[in-house]
C-alpha cells in the first residue's frame, strides 16, 4: 500500500519502502505494580525485538518515554503561551514509546508492530509518515 504523493525510498529487502511510526500505548499503572522478574522478562522481550528488527533492516529509530507525570502540555491561544504539567488528556492507556520503522507496505508494518511486546498488554498504533520534500 502506498499513499499518493508520499516519497518512498529503496528499503527493506530491495522493496520500495515507506516509513511508519509505531506508537506504543500501555497502562503506566500496570508497570508500577509489576514484579521485578516480570518487568525484567518484558524488557528482555523488548531488547530481543529491537535486535531482530535492526537485523532485518526495519528499524530506523525508537525510544521509550518517561511517565506522563513528567509531561508538559503547551498551548498558544491569542498569542499567549501556556504550559501545564501532565498529559493533554487522562486516558486508560498512555503513550509510552515508539519505533520508527521501514516496511514495504502497511501489511508488513502491521506484522512488525504485532511483534512489539506491548501489543500483548496495550495497543500499538501504526501510522504512515508523511514526508515532505523540504
């Protein structure tokens, strides 16, 4: 699948590839109450997944985020900037991190995203990157 007007690069296994952002949503409270061994096992799954997608050529970048209590929301209204502590909205699941991947199409991106460990606990949102020729 390709989006008209979106530039693609030669990428994974010689296919024309697109970039996708895989947004990882989890319940922060679940991690706060998780046993140490359980957390270590989950992190081991993440390290193995990241190693795998690096080796396959899908990996372009990624990071986990600090908890939402460290977030600041910025708004500009009528020329005035305001900054408030915390996330924009209270939700059950919070954005906890992301992977930027390259895939030949949306189906392949979904297959990669389905292997992200948090797909079993929360949700992964897969969004195509809109590149601008700037």
